[in-house]
């Protein structure tokens, strides 16, 4: 089964969306996976915030000026807000809803700005304790930003700039000595170095995600046709059958087997047979509803997982598949199709449903091939009863 990744919404605000964009051509699911990395740990959020709050409390005790009081109140309030946002996101994910991210991302930028302001105020206070501890704490926070936010290099860089540059730019103004511009230059060099580091970490992480996704795809998809394989089918089927029979529309399984495929391999060779299988897979995928899932079990056996509001049309679609698959091919040799339909019942396992569909397929083959058989005992009322042009009852059997 694929990893259960929490679902987050990409930011709506254009600036925030740009900040979390890895500047790579990635599908949305991987972009969301990167975004998940930013949201995954509330512990690091709290540790960084508490570290700076300790410095601010010390500043208020030693210098109870309005600036430090306002700073402490703002930082404590922002921490409370961020914890509320994290809790809200977790509740949304637990309920199966995607969690919004705009406020969380914006609050992290606001916190980085407060860290920068706090460092400047502590340094300009003239208190040796604050002048030493505040920059040290800020540097520790910077290391946490790099190691935690590499999934979004631009966002990490923005936080680094907000934390670090205020102090470096303040030094020449505070001391009135242009030599302190060296600190500003060093700050810019540090920003460049951190960008290189976060981008490198980001690319490495993206490579890992892409490799993991490809491994998952290979484990659940057929290498020849690109359809789901047996493993992928059983995963999908287990998911549909969980908690009943797949919702209002129920679940049906269409077991497909090509008629005359052996002759293609014998006469034209296995390469031609593979080409034909790819074309058949394409026809099957094009002929079924978008919410249904096609799979290849191996050889010339295919399965279609029917679920959703149109499941009751399983026999109608099966009859259409028989016509579609038997249409002429460029290879100069044709094949037919036999289909067995199994219907899910409450408590039925994936293996049991697959076996029922396979048994119906066996009956279709035994009845003369080019037919479909379905279980009347389990089929919902009216399922397939209105199949148009089924070429009379001899072409469609109801077991």
C-alpha cells in the first residue's frame, strides 16, 4: 500500500506559493509531500520559540521597558496562534480533509521577523548578558531553519534573512563605525551559503521522493501496459471493499480474458503479442468510466474494478468491451474477449471477489467464448438488464 501521506493544500497567496515552490517541474502530489515536511513537526516549532521566549523573559526582568514587554507579548501570542493552527490542521487531516497552509506559512515568516527584532533589541540594550545570549540563540534557530525547511529553499532563505540580517545591518549604525559593514557583507555571504545548502538538501530529498514514487509505481503497475498489476489491483480492491461494499454504487469486478491470443504469439511472435496487449490495454482504458480502474494480472488476463455511481452499468460496459477489443488491429490478426463479472457482497474479501469473477469467466469460456457471464445471485437489481444490442440472450449469460 502507498504511504499514508497527510494532505495539505498548496498556499493560495501568490507570494507564499512562490516561496514554497521548489523551482522544479514536479507533480502536485510531490509538491504537497514537500509541503508536508514543513508541517510535520510541532516539537521543533515549540523548541525554537521557547528558546527565544526565555531570552525575552530575561530581557523583561532585567530591563522592563515597553519595547521588551510588547516583544514578549507578541512572541507568546504568535506561538499560541501557531499551535492552534497546527492543531486545526491535524484535526482536518484526521477528518479526511486537506489542511490549509497559508496562515501557518505566514506565521513562520512573522516569527522569523520577531526573532530578528528581538536580537537587535537585545544587542542594542547594552546588557552583556543579552548581547551574548540573543545572537547565540538566533544562530541556533538558523540551524534549525536550515535542517527543517529545506523542502522549500525559498521559504527557508526568507526566514534566514528575517532572522539574521537585521543584526548585521544594525551594527554599523549602532557603533557608527563603517568597519562593521564587514558584518553586513558576511551576512550576505552567509545567506548565499545557506541558499546553496538548502537547495542541495532539497534536491537530494526530491531525488529520494522520486525514487520512492517510482519504486511504488513499479510495485503496483504492469511494466508492459502501464495498467495496475495484481498487487495494485488488490490494494485498490481492499480499499473499495473496506467498510462495506464500496458505497452507494457498490463494487463489481470484470474479469477479462482474450480469445485467440495464443495464435498471435504462435504466428507472429511474442513481440507482436506484446504490441497487441498494449493496444488492448489502451482500448480497455478508453472504454471504461473514468472512475473505474483497469489492471493486467498477467498473460492475456485483465481485470476492471468497477465502483461508484455507474457500477450498475458493469454488464453494459462489459458488452461494449467485447465489441471494442474484437475490432481489427494493425497486426492483421484479431482476438476476441470473454468476461466474467463478480459482484461484491458485505464482508467479501478481495480474493473471494476475484475468485467469483474468475468463476464467471470460466463459465463464459465454456459457453463458447466471446461472451459475458455474471452472477445473478449477487448482481444488483437491473444491473445489465438494459444492455443495448447484446446480440440476444445467447451472447450474455446470467448464472
